[in-house]
C-alpha cells in the first residue's frame, strides 16, 4: 500500500475553496442589494481565495497523478470539513451566531443537507445570511465534490476516486464513459430543476427571494427555510403541492431523471428501486392519512391527505420542511417517521438515509432466507432490475446496514449520556445520520438547547451519514493510515 498522496488532496481542497469563494460573490451582491454590510462576505471570500491559493500551490507541485480510493475518501471528508470551517465565518462576522461551535454546526448541517438548525427564529436574519444557508444546502445536494470532478480533468487525474468516495449509485448502466461528463450532465439537470422550481414557487404567494431560497433547499432535499414556521408560514395549498412534487423528484436517482427528461422516461419508471420507493411513500401516506383523520387533526379529507403527503415526503426525502407539528401526531406516527428517516430516497439522489435500494435488498435477502429454511438446497439469488447481485455486493450492503444502525444506536446512547431524553436522542441521532433534519421531541425545531458535546457529536453523525458512513469511519481506522 503506497503512502497517501497529500498533494493530490491539497489540489482538490484548493479548487473547492476557489469555487466556494466564487459562489459567495452571489451572496455579496445580495447583501449590497438589501443594503446589508458587505464586510463579513468580503472577509470570508478573501479567506477562501487565500487558503485556496496556498493549497493549489501545494497541489501544482504534484508529479504523481494517480490517486487511490484512500485519497478519494480523505479528500471528500476534508472538503466538507474545510468548507464548513471557513463557511461558518459569516454567521460569526454578521453576529447571527456568537459561538464557533454553533456556527460550525449550522454550516455543516447545511453542506450535508441535514437541515437541523441552531436558530429558533430565522425571520430576523439578514437576507444574505438566509441565502448563504440555502446555498450551502444546494451545493451539498448532489455533492460539491461531483462539481469538483466535472472540473478535475483541467488539473489531472483522480476523478474516479473522488466520485466513488462521494456518491452511491449515481451512475446507472454505464451512463457515460467519462465520469467528468457524468458530473457535468448531472449538474445541468440539477440546475434546470432548480430554475423550474424557482419559477413555479414565484407564481404562488412567495416573493422572488423566498422562491429562490426554498427552491435551493427543496431540490437538494435540505429543508432550510426563510420563515420561522417553515412552509406552513405561506399557508398555500399550491406551494405545498409544488414542494411535495419536487421533494419526490429530488428523492429519485438523478441519472434516471436525466434519462426521463432526455427522451427515455421508461428507464425511470421501469427501475425497481423507483417503483419500490414510490409504493413505500404512497403506503406511508395512506396510513398517515387514516391515522390523523381518526385523530381529527384537520376538518377536511383534502387537508388530511395533503398534510400526510407533505410530512411523509419531507421525512422520506430527508428534506425537513414542516407544515404541521408532527410531535403532536402521537407515538404511532413517530414510528412511521423513524422508518421514513431510516430508509429515505433512492440511490443516486440528493436524499440521505439508508436508501431504498439497500432496504429492498434487505427485504429480498430476508425473504430468500425464509425460503431456504423450507428448501435448504434451493438457490436463491437476490435480483435487482432482473439482474443477479453478486454475493459480495449483498454482503457489502448487509455490512453497511449493520454499521448504519450501529452508528444510530451508539449515537443515541451517547446523546442520552449528555442528559437528552430517550425519544429526543433516538430521533435526533437518526435524523443526523440520515441527514433528515429536525427530529421529534425537544429538538423538533432547534438544537440550540443541546450541550456542546451533543452538538459536536451531531456534527460527526451528519458528516458520516452524508458520506455514506464507510468513508468517514474508514478514515478513523488504523489500517487506513498504514503504508
């Protein structure tokens, strides 16, 4: 095993600092338009460019262009940590937050598209801060690193290692021969979806600023809002249905969405994972509708269906918007909510969670084991889209699921040790690992009241969940650092 190529990692980090600095120029313009102080943004942009220049200087000395999976894992994790560390500066410089830990939490929650927030109220924040929160989620949606891969051929090799460390299942049936081409096309469809959603929201009761911010956080399944009451503040049936539709779209494999809009829609509708996820969401919606109808939550059946659909999708897509106080819907719905947060969207989507494909493989493997109990000599391969999965792939999925559940369990236990309640600990741990955002209980709307240890732990859980667990956990093992 060769030594880690730190110059390669420096190059990636330097590129991303420049990309992030350029992105923040948009926020600077908005600050000027709303007559807000530009100083915090000028300082942060300067820090991004300065750090980026230093890192690129190290990266340009690179002679060996080959990069292994270790470099990919370390680069991706480092990108999230570095951008969050610098990206938190505006929260501190504007006075929106005073604690560095709180600012880091808010930023990494954005970049990981989790949506858990320190702010109990956001309506008094500067427009530039609100836009920055939304932009962190939009960039973290498909993955900042996928954008890096699109640009990487300019700087040399290593694209596949970055791409593999960041994504799970984005490529589909050898989508394109070059990974950089894949990344460019995925970002193109991602941008197109965002523009369409902005226009649709603007037609409704939202002003242009609210429409932009909510489009950025909806298509990325992030969930940050510009209003204290989230989407409920707009009191618009039209807005809720539009956001529900795009939360569903954001939960689908982006490659298959690309095929659907470029003349091959059956690729999407024939996909087994897509069909399973759709049935899963519809089933949860029907059960929730019946439950809240029996509870007498809303006076009309349309209201029950709409609120059930919206909350099921916001949890099942890991978005985190809210049109209702779901804590009041009772323990029965809490269990549905935890299952939705656990599974989440499709592989290759902006959603967090275990992913529907892995959950489907678990179900199929369990069913096969039941059949083998009756017929011990029966060959029972696991099939997906008519193709047999290798034993090694099934074992890898099972190992991931065990690690995923273990991370939630250990995280919950540690949160309880920090004097958090039983329900709140399980809910917020599951929410952090699945990048689903707000939880149930005392942290349903804000985690400002959590202790420093809990906030730090949640930062780790959010990062681990966003990078598919193995990437972050693998870096912490001694074997990773051996030559």
